[in-house]
C-alpha cells in the first residue's frame, strides 16, 4: 500500500513539472499558423495547392540572403507565401559595384542595427 502511495505521489510531482509551452513542429511539418512552428520559422502556405488551409513550417530568410520587400505576405484566405526575414532583420536595398564599375542593387535581409 505504501508503495502505491509513493508511486502516485511521484507521478503527481512528475506531471506538475511537465512543460506548459506548446511544442513547436520541425521544418516541413504541417501547421495552421506561425505559433505551430519554431521562432526561426513561419507557417507558409503552398502556392500550388490553393485549396489547402494548412501550411508547412518553413525557415525565415537569414542575413545576407535575397528577399522581396514587395512580395505579398498573406493572401485573402490568410495563407502566408513568404516568411520574410528572421527576427531583428529587415529586407533592405544593398548596392554593389559590378563588372566595369556598373552599380546595381538587390534586396537582402540585413540586421536592423547595422548601418
């Protein structure tokens, strides 16, 4: 009888220590919104499967990678087709000097605090 009481007490303590946070899904798994995915990812809809209400956890764009500041972030149905830049970064215009001194620009994710 004492063993059963000790076991129940141990089980109750173990349950009280269980994490209360919602577990996040790994990249590529089905999701309903951004809260289903890790902080470095977003719930991105599938452009080719318009009928699907669910998306997939996709990685946000890292620093130095190309981005599109004019891309639609969310469609009329609430599906996201572009994760955008990682936390603390913005899609910024970056100028480069190319062949024969020609200047051109691209949009890249850059740290907000960098100049």
